[in-house]
């Protein structure tokens, strides 16, 4: 049996950590919320300002849930419904604009959802398994056995699972950390 040791929810300017209020922003729109939360966490990671919004969302949620983590063998299993559609649309708009035909490489590089996994892995020096799934809803029936496999096989000592939605200013992040000990059983009913 494996357990959820910590979980986090970010949405509309609010952060709940293990079900308790962690942060409330004056801003519900993502740009102001992300900047305020980044400053509250007192992070020193200049690449943050180059990230697209999906990556910032995954990065901030991961930073909170991984506070104090000393383990480098953490697998990342992220998912969402729209991939990196926000950045894709921004990139396409630049291409179609004759005055900005050459879009910034900073926009193009974030047209893949797995960049968020890369940024979290680089920040924490993770070298374990990682995957970004696209699904209509959180794929608990797939991620539950895969998480258990990663832990049972020794491919990871912990698994960070997350659902990240970012479309314009509609954003949501739900993450949880699975390991051998914790207060909540890692079961389908609990995840959903």
C-alpha cells in the first residue's frame, strides 16, 4: 500500500495545501497571482520569468509540495486536457502577424506540455521517470497502477502526480505526492 503524503490545489488566486489555506492572492488573474506567489515563496530562479503560464503553474505547485524534499529519485506524472494550447495559440498568432512573423524562441520552446516536467526536474535535479498525459479528465485509472509500479519496482522513491489546466486566465492545479508512508491511502476514490 502506498500513501499520499501531501497534496495541493491552486485555483482563482487561492492555494490550499493539505486542505488548509496556504496563500490567498489579491489577484485572481494568473499573471498577478503567479508573480505574488513566486515572491511569497522567496524563490531565486530567474528562468521562471521566461516560462509560459502552464509551466509557471506546474512549477509553483511543485515548489510548494516539494518544500523540504531531500529525495532526488522522484518521478513526475503530469496531465491535462489541452496540452500547451495557450502557448500554441500565441505562437500561431505571431506567425500570422506580418509585423511579428518571426516569433520569439521563448514562445516556441513552451509549445510542448512536457517542458513543465523538464523545468521541475532541472530545478530539483530529478533524473527519474516522467510523463505528461493528455486526457479529458484526470486519468486516475491509469496513473494509480503506474504510480504503484514505479514505487514497487524501485524506479522512484516518490511520485509527484498532477493535473494542470491553463487556458487564458482559467487555471487549476491539483497535485499530490505518493510515497511509502503518509496519512492518506493512495486509492482511486481518494484521488478522485
